[in-house]
């Protein structure tokens, strides 16, 4: 999770891969870690958009991450 300052939530799929939501310098990011521990990808989203807080696009909570 490049530059992660705080982990906001994580979940594991049925194959043992982890999806982790974190915050870096002003953005939210979602990273996927394979069951073998390899970093597969990271997507970065603005924490604030023109409409304000990113809102319903991504919800991060203790049990995982939800995209709507």
C-alpha cells in the first residue's frame, strides 16, 4: 500500500486475497494483496471531490470496503 498513513478497513475474499482500504496524503486508496502476500494493485480515489466528501462511491468500515 504505497504511502499508506492509516488503514481504514480490510476484507478477505474466498480465495484468501485481501482488499485493504487506507489513506495516504489526501487520498483514499484500495489495494489488493494476493493470498501469497504479493501486492497486485492499488487504486487511488480523491478523499474529497467537487461535491464534497467522496460520498457513496466508496464506503470503508471495520468489516471491509463497499463500492456502490
